[in-house]
C-alpha cells in the first residue's frame, strides 16, 4: 500500500476529492465497529463508491475487506458486498464512457497491481476458493467474478496458486453443475481463464468430466442455434484440446467425437443465419480441426480421422460443403475442416472422391471445388481453402493422383463433361496469375513422390491454336515461362517444373531436348535484376541444378559435365550457389514452411507452397555439391546411384511382399479376433452351463440327503424293504401278498405231512404184523432177529421221509434228495442178502430144525417181498410229492419275479409321489409326511387292538 501511495503521489497531492474522507471514515467503521449491521452498512457504502473512487477504495479498504472475508463468513450479505467491492477495484471491465482515453493504460496497470497485492498472500486465493464453494447466490456469484478477474490480471501466478491448493480445480469444476444458469455460465468463463496455456490444469479439468458436462450444456442450449453460452463452452473446449495430446486422446477414447455430429445437422432452409449461429458453427469447425491438425502426432490424427468417418461426421461436413445458402466464411472454414479430416487418410480420401454435388447432371465435389479455385471472381480465402482441400486430397494418395492425371491423358478425355485435369490446364494457362499459381501448385501435388505419373504426364498434348500442331504440356509450360509473364505465374510454373523433373531422368531428358530451355535458364540466372526477380532467378538455378543432378547423360550435348562447364563460363559457380540460396532466404519461403495450409494476407504474397519448401530443403545441398564435383566423381556417383537403384528395386519388391504379407496378417488377425470373440462367447456359455450344472448338483445332493433321511426313517419300521418313500398302503398290500404265499407254502407242507402220516401208518401196520409172528413162533430166534432188522429198516425209511419233508419246506436241494432216496433202496437189498446168510448159519447150527423152519422162512420172505412192494409204492408216492414240490417251486419263482416287478413299479411310483410332494410344497400346499401317516396308522392299529380286547 505504501508503494501504491508513492506511485500516485502526484495526482493526490492537490485537493482531495470529497469522497476520500468518506472512504476513510467507512474504513474506520469496518475496522472498529462491533455491531455486524454497522460493518455491513459500511461495506455496502464502500461498494457504491468503489467504481468512482477505485484507487482510494483499493488503497484504503482492501485490507479491511479481506479481514471481513475472514471473520464475518457467517453473514452472507456482508461477504457479498465485500466481494463485489474487491471485484470493482481489481477488474478493468468498466464501461468505456466511464474511462478517459488518456488513462486507459493507467487503469490496466491499476487492476494488475491491485491483483498482485491481493495474491501476494496465497491464503487470500485459498479463502476465495472456499467462498466459491458456498451455495448462497450472494456469495458464490461475486466470488466467481472476482476469481475470474484475478486470472485475467495475473493468470500464471493465480493458476499456480490454485494448482497447489488442495482440490482447488475440483472445487471450481462444481460450478458447471450449478442449477443457476448465471453461476454456471460465469463458471465457464472462469474455467476459460483458468485453462489458458496451462497443460497441467487442462488435464485435471478434462479428467474431472469437463467434456461430458460441456457437451451436455451445448446440447441443452441448442447446439449451433444456441446463444453465447455455446460460444463460451466451445472456447473452453478449444483451450482443453488445443496442443494437448493427452486430452485429445481422452476425448477420442471417451467417444465424444460421436457427440459432435449433431452440431452440423443444419436444415434445408439455410437463409437468415444469425451472427451468433455463424460464430458458433465457426468455433465448432475449428474444434474439429484441432483434433485432426497436421501438427498433432500422426497416430492421434489418424485415429480421430477414422472415428469421424465411422460416426458420420465427415459425411455431415460434406453435406454442408455441397449445400446452398451457407455463408461464405462458414463454407470456407468447412472446406478447410474437410481438408484436414481427409488428409493422409485413404478411407476418407476415397469417400471424398465419391461425393457428388447436387447438380444436374451430378458432378464430383472435387470438380466443383476446382471450378471455384480457377474462378477469379471467387473470394481469395475461398480459393485458398479449395487449393488446400485439393492438396490434402492428394497427400499420400497415389490412387487419387492417378485419377487426376488420367483425366489429362488422351485415352481418357471425355468431351461431354469437364474433368479435373481440364480445369487445371485451363487455370494453368489463363490470364489470371492467381489461377496460374493455384493450378500449377495443384498439378505439382498430383505428381508429388510419384515417378510413374511424372512419366505419364509427358504424354499430355495440348492444342494451342487452330492450324498449329499440338505441343506437350511440358513444352507449353516452358513457352509461357519464356514469355515474361507475371512473377507469380512464373514462380508457379517453375515450382511445377522442379517438382516434375525431380527424381525423373526421363522428364529431365525431355526438358533438355528443347534447345531453348537451357539458354533461357542461364540467361535468367546470369542477369542482375531487381529484388522481385531474385526469387525467379533462384528457382531457375534450382531447375538447372535438378537438370544436372538427375541427368542420365543420354543427350550428348547436355551431359552433366558440359552443363557444369556452361555454368562455370556464363554464370560462375559461386554466383550460381548464391542465386540458389535466394529461395530459402526469402521471407515468404519461411512463412510457407511453417504449416501445410496456405494462409496469405493478400494474393501478392502467394508465392511458395509448403510441400515445395520440403523439396528445396532436400535438393539445395545436393545440387551445391553436384556443381563442384568432377567427372570422375560423377561416374562414381552414377555407379553408386545404379547400385542404389538396384537396391531400391529390391527394397521395393520386398516392400510389396511385406505389404502383401501385412494384408494377409491383417486378415489373419481379423480371423483370430473373430475366433477369439467366438471362443470367449463359448467359454462364457460353458462357464454358465458349468455353474448351472453345479447348482443342479447341489440341489440333487440336498434332495438326496433329504431322501436318505426319509429312507432311514422308513427302514426303522421295515428293514426288509430297502427303498425310498414306499407308501404304507402299498407296503401293507405287499405284506398281504407275502402272507398269501406263506399260507400256500404251509398248505403244501401240510400235504407233505399227510403223506408222512400215511407212511407212518404203513410202518405201524408192519410193526403189528411183526409182533404177531413173534408171539406165535417164540422158538424162531432167527426170525425175530430178521424181524428186528426189518423194523430198523422201517425206522430208517421214516427218518428219511422226515428229512425229505424238511427239505421241501426249505425249497432247496432237489437233486440231493433224489440221490438220497435212490441210495436208500440199495441198502435194503444189501440187507436182504445179509439176512439170507444169517438164516443159513442158523440152519447149520440147527440142522435139526432146518426143515421145520424152511416153510416159516419162506413165509417171512413173502412178507418181506410184500413190504418191499409197499416201500416201492412209498417211493412212487415220494416221486409224486417231488413233482408237486417242483411245481410249487416254479410257482414260488414266478411269484418272486412278480414280486420284483411290483417292487420296481412301487419304486417308480414312490419317486413320482416324492416329486409331486416337492412341487406341492413349492406351491405352498400343506403335505403330510410319511412319519405323520405311519404314526397315524399305528395309532389306528392301537385303537383297533384296544377295541378287540374290550370285546
């Protein structure tokens, strides 16, 4: 403050203005009053005086106002007054009638110095950022305006303070989301000042979702039909994207290029464009150019160009290009924008070549644009824009170059329509020097770095006048050059000839074949002309140098060595090199070398082309060396050139092979990508199915566990049935069937027992007969022994019958029983033999009694035979019983099979019943469990038993 008092000591030395004392008193009230109302009134009064007494208020009140911001933050009204007062002091945005012209510079310095005082304490800027966060309108709005004014006055310093402040930039980004349009719009202006020339802040703002918010605002405001808010948003977008590769890539990757297409959807009625709409659309076109500028990295530019084609933005721009009623400046900027969108991008160039103007018959857009370029009535900037568009169309586009040159060749000329080649030739030889220059430069771009087309262009023949033979295009160019036309025309023709002859020995031979060309060039170079002609002399020296450097010595009179001797005699080597240096030293050359777009303040300054400056830079040094080389060095150089040409041919061949392989690789990559995507889809499907299978497995395991519990519970009641979920009624039915089979089995056993009883009766009768014989014949001891043996045999038969009954009850061992029964017959026979032996022994002992007992023995033998017959009959009875047993066994087997079938059916029925129960449970229907049913059945059985007991 002392510094400021010293600066303005002179104007304040006289009588003080009436407001000075008032300002001092108000400052004292602000500093000393304890009541908030008094301080608020004092600050309000300072605000009203701040515009008229800006210097005094700034010097005396700034410190007090900052103190108010720090201490009275609870009162939004006094904070708003303080911020407005500081804004009036710092800002230079005063109305012109309130400023005197002689004090304009002083006012600018005043605002800058007050800003410097305010930001000297960085806490003041941090405090201001905090106040901007307040939602209260009376605090936030003046805070935004004050911060914007600080950035205008001391931008870099304030930017640095905000950058190091915690969340400084993020706080300001919230202004774009404010629902109050006044604050939002002033927030856009604030961010414009904040992002100027500061890449770090630009990146932070971009990554704080600025692109999304700004594009939303532009859409809400009506795109190009919007007001000044759209203009402010577009200026902020330019700040964020221009010369900032990181933000450009973020903009492209975020698919924001696609959102630019609706900007250029102009209606059919293009009459009455407002000035704001023209401004908005102009800025939108410039924003597109920022993304595809030739100064950007080639990869970034190429990706943006492709994105613009795929989203339809290029097509929309071409629609504006061919529309009617579009203002001239918008049309010019659209042409420049289309130029840079297609520059170096083969896909976009091919599309542009297919665009037709809405005329009858339709004409290619390129032809329509060239018609404007060679028309001297068109505005200068429009003609420059068309030339730039044509250059960008041919840039690295050999296909397009061939199409343009083919329209000049005799076999492809169509007399019914105007072609691009005819328009270029017409402009090349018209009376308008600007048309001559533009056509020459355009034709030079058609030959740029394309030796094949340079050779084909030698075939072009022109009919100069009726009755005269046609001349070649090359000859006609040199004829006009020698006629002494305007400097601009000659410069254009010389640039065309230099481009045409460079790196093309056949064209050099055709040029030297005309005996007038070399004397003309040497004469132009040797003369001492004015400054305007020095540029022409330099270009003539360059053309002659190209004729030497690319000379294949096919013409004896114009070999390299002879041309060098000619230069030495007529011009001098040093003088030749000096004249050659005039080109690169020219001011217009330096301007043209800066950027590809031809931008000239007036037609007179239109001398050099950007691509031609590259050619001069490449050839100037090698031509200077070639002039001083000897013939031996030339021979060596020729050998080296031949070797290099061979190598170049080999390299070209391999490049072609590599290009083909690259195409194959691209196709294979595409197939791989397709297969990869299919594989990923299939894997995703498999993963999904695996997860579903796992879920089904889990559900199955849960059901299995539940069914296992049910099975265990069922087995506790009936161990004989090892199945899940058999109903109680079905089990009872099976039990009844089993009981029936058991009853049948018992019946069969009863029948067997009856047979046994019959056999026992037979045995008992036999025993009775034995006992009768013993009582009647007591003296026959041998007969008794024999009878006892027979009884033993009968006992054995009885035991065998009992065993057979036991075997029948078990329904097994059929063959064994038969063998046992067969085996029982043999011992009976054996025993009869033994009985006979015993009787003979008795006869020997009792010879006296033999005769008496013979008759009795015979009788016993007969009885024995009768018993034997009875045994046989019993054996037949046993066989009959065995047959009946086998039948019963078959019936039992069949019953078992039927029982197994019933069990299978019951198991299936049980599964169906359990599934139906689960579905009923899922539907919420109550279902009784088997435990409840069985318990109920048991209860019923208990009740029945009790009733029976009572009965």
